[in-house]
C-alpha cells in the first residue's frame, strides 16, 4: 500500500476543461434551463469577477482530487462526484430562491466540500498488484447462487404485479402508483424486490458484458423488462446502458480518460443551447440537463433553508432514532418536500452528504463520508490486489445511488452491503484456499 502524490500532466488539461464545463453550466442555467424549473424555486446563478476566480480555483482543486485516467473503482466514484455532484452543490449553489446567498464555506455546500475531500483523499491510497490472473474461474458458485436468487425475486415480482403488469409506455406512472401499494415502503416485499434486482442485476450484467457471458447479459435485460413492467422504472434502462458502455470500454482499453467525459458533457450543454436557439425549445434541456443539474441544485438550496428553520433531524427516521426514543415515521426527504415545497407526497431526493447534514450536521457528514471512504478503499483493494473486475460496476452502483439517497438506504435498502459481502466472497476465498494447498 502507498499514497499517490504525483501530479499527472493531465491535471492542467482537466483543470482547463473543468473550468470551461463549470462556466458553460452556469451560462446554460442562466440562459436556458432555470426557467424550466422556476416554478419549483430554481433561479439564475449570479456571476461576477470573484465568482469567476472561485470557479477557476474549484476547477483546479477538482482536477487535483480526481485522476487523469479512471482505472480503479474509486476513480470512477470520485469522477462521478466531480462531474455531477460538485456542479449541484458548488457550481450552481445559490441558483434558487431558498438559499440565494449560499457560499462554499457554509451549509450543505461546505458539507459536500468536506465529504468529497474525504473520499477523494481516500482514493489516493493505492495498492500494489498481487496478480493479473483472470477472475473468470473464481466465485462461480457465488455468481450462480446470486443468479438463482435474482431469478426467484423476478418471479416473485411478476406474480405480485400480475394484475397490472404491462410494457405500455404511457401507463408507466400508473404502474408506479400501483407498485407503491403492492410493494409498500418498509415491507419485506419491498426490500426483497429492491435488493434482489437493483443490487444484483447491474453486477451480473456487467460480468456478462466483460466476460462475454450471454446468459448473464440476458439476465440483466430480463431484470430491466420486469422492473419496467412492474414498477414503470426507466432508471434501470439508463444503468444498463451505462454499464454496457463502461464494461465494453474497460474490456478493450482498461481505463477512461476524464478529459473525454468532460468533453462529452460540454458537448451536451452546447447541443442543448443550439437546440433551443434553433427550435425555441430543447428536449435535451428539459428532459436531461434540467433533471441532472438544476433539480438537484434547487433541492440542495431547500436543504439549507430546512436546516436553518427546523434544525437537525437526529436520524429520527431511522432505527438509530427509534433506539433513542426519537423515532419519526416520515423520512427526512419527505419532510423536506412537505415543509419546503408544500407537498407532503414529494420525496425530495438529495445526495447522501445533504441527508447526513440534515440528520446530524457536519458530524453526520464526516462519519458517513468515512464509511464511503472505507468502501472505496475496499473496492480498490479487491480490484488492484485481486483483479476483481466486478468492483467496477459495484462502484458505479454506489455512485448512482448515493447521489440521490441516504447512505443507510443505499447500504441496506438498495443492497449495496449485500453486494460488498458477495464481492468479497467471490474474490477472496479461492485464493486463500490456493495458498493453503501450497
């Protein structure tokens, strides 16, 4: 084990691209997108010379914190934070009516600074490679067991949702409403459906794509079909596409340049602006960029206002709160929707840093960030020392989940803890047995 301190020559290029990305995002928000979400509180992001200097400094720090090439699971997680989460909290901070004066050294913005810094520094810990041997022969029994479990859960979902199961595109919202009753939050059926599908299929599908195992690929597609038919969920389709592209690329090249991802995001911002200029309306701005950037930044502004008005939630909506006699039935994200948006049925999904901040201020942020940092170190260890390719999709699964859910929900309700245990069982036991034989 060692600490990576060398500054790669790609840092300068990435800093320039990040600065351009941040500027383009602010410009697109102010010129085209915030109006699309203004009814919920989105607003312009004021920019002056000091703000330009701030964005430049932020770009340099993010370039140093991330890596030039995404080669390990932790690199993927940190890159996801820098490219998606940092813009929410640190670039578009103040672009809302809830906390227009939000600064980088206060409130939820500072919470994200602390959390991303802890996780980014943990990712600087490196491990020497133990072996480059293929993992294909390892953990076959565990993978087979997980596949059988996944199939059983799919059958359970189909049976439970048989009365309304459909692939109709226009009926997706009706299916979501029905699924909330059939698979009620907090019930055993809901946990089984979530852990048995969304935690399992991304990893099994990724293994199939990377190792060209058709049965695992088909199993992943089957999961997406069932989740669409029973829950009307589009998210698994996006995850499937992301994993397919990621694993095909890793299989061929072994890494992804951060600059290429930045170039792609810059291109999307420009295309959204051009589409609006040419047609007077942009589907890309409305259906992707608004949801990806403007909605989260607005919700984070609401988080700041919520904490100022109502104080810390003290994990009262979790088992921890119940143990200390402070239990509440309503999750803190629903409280956020009810109090700040006057919508009791609104689940205002924000990233786990923001939820930790609502629960226990900066102490909660530090503790939960250290847990995620530990996960990053574990995944990097399994990947670097034992060639655990499955650590890559697990990292992607963690990244896409923690950006809009609490850490406890991600670990338990979404099955990340289950997948981490499974990954360890897949990766380590056979090697240990091999050493004993020697």
